[in-house]
C-alpha cells in the first residue's frame, strides 16, 4: 500500500490539506516551522508525525505556492528551520529539496 502523506478531503479539516494520520494541516505545520520549530521538536510534540510526512508537507507547499506564499521568502525558500542533513538522510532523493525540505544554507 502506498501512503498518501498529504491528503485533501472536503469532509476532513474543512478541506484544508492535512498530514496523513494527524490532525495537523499543512498550514499549521508551516506556521510551526516559521515559529522556529525544528523537526525534533515537531516530532516530540506530535509523535504521530513521521519525517517523510513532514517532507511531503513541505514539498506540497512548494508545489502550491499561491496558497502558501506567506511562508516563502523572496529567494523561494521556506521560512524557518528545515531538516538538517542527518534528518533528511532517510528521505528519497525526490524529497531532498534544498531550502524547502532541507535547511537552507546560511547566507553571509
């Protein structure tokens, strides 16, 4: 069985895209990231989350920027801490998106 990590159902969460097996919408997850939540804290406070699910939510947002534009900076990166290289090591290559899923490099 293939898991659809981000689901959209008009009868669930008022049709807002949400993360599989959670009551967290993609928007709520992005708000937490923007507020400085790192992946370890997200998973500690929401043990139903999985790293791959978080990565899919971030990618979903990047593919639907008109709906989530407020969470992206001018350079096209998601605001807030992304996954570090160790956290992202378990992800398939298609999800290892720099600046979206994986933390953006520091600008000098």
